[in-house]
C-alpha cells in the first residue's frame, strides 16, 4: 500500500528542510520554496548588508501581505491550515 505522504527535501537559502507532505501537494511545496528563494534573493540584492534573519523577515512579511490581500477576495482557510502546518514543520526542522 502506498503512503499518502512523500518525504521531500527543500532548500531555502542556506537551509535544508526535510518534510513529509501529501503526495498531491508536493509540487505546491516545491513551487512555494522557489517563490521564497526568489523573494529572499530580491531582498538580498536590495539590502546586501542585512542579516539572513532580517531578509527572511522581509520575505515572510511580503508573503503574509499577499495572503492577506487574497483573503479579502476569497476564503483561504485551507491554505492557511497548510501554511500553518508547513510553518510548524519548518520550525521543527530548523530546531533539530
């Protein structure tokens, strides 16, 4: 029997994050990681003297603002739940 989860490894700047994600959501996780990396690189070029932590804060804020804008147009409850789960997984992976 095949598992409904798949282990993937994502690279976010200098960090490697391993996650078990639903098989059907795997492309979304990879696309999200690519988006985060592109925005991180944008802020790195904009603020070359900023720390990685600051750059991730700018990146997170931009993504959060985009989510809030979309929320006004439609319900994002399933997306917010998925992001909350992803955030928990990322924080857990970064702590280990």
